């Protein structure tokens, strides 16, 4: 039985490294071309992953702060997008049940310095992560499904 990788939640950089590895392995398994570019932008790091198969394309972009620099970050510590699904991502942090003086968002925006668990929340395009819970939390199985849905032909539905 094949063991599928998950996405750890101990540090922002661990989540990103595992996301890259999952997409690379999944790309290989379906014969797609995997391309990853990384660069530093001030305090943040940016990863852009493009996977292509024939005429179809899957893109994931993440902008995030390394755990050693979280105390310097103000506002978001990570954001991104997945295309063609048009999800926006936000790197959520802290105990999802600890924020009792406000709306239950599934994370703790009141932390002075963000703490684990670190999880990528998926939001519809244009949604405000400060006022609503994410539609889903990105995990290995969901990431694989989004990649396959974007690149592989979908079985036709019979009437």
C-alpha cells in the first residue's frame, strides 16, 4: 500500500516544502512537467509552481514568512492562490479554538507572534479571511485532487 504525504503544520517553511514535494511527486506520477521558482521579497519568500500537461496548466503561488522572522511580520504571514480553481490561500496560525473574543475563524488572529499549527486555508476569490472561516484547509489529498482536476480529463457524466 502506498503512503501519501500530508502537509505538516509545525512551521510555515515545512508546509511550503511539503507542498512542493507533493506537487512534484504527483506531477511525475501523471507525466506532467513540474516547474518551481523561488525568490525572496523583503521579509517574505515567494514560491511559484507551474505544472503543465499537454495544453492544461495548474499554478500555485505562495508568499510567506519564514518561522525565524515571524516576530517581524505585521498582518498576514502567508497568502497565495491556486489556478484554475481560483482559490485564494491564507496561512492561518494558532489554536483554532482559542480566539474567544471574536468570530470563530478557525485560527487565532490575536496572537502577537504566530504559533503552530500553521495551515493553509482556502477561500473563494475575493473573500476576507478576517471575517470568515476557510472553505477548506489544504491537505495532501486535497492538493493532489486540485492538481488532477486541473490537468486530467474528467469522466463525462451520462444523462
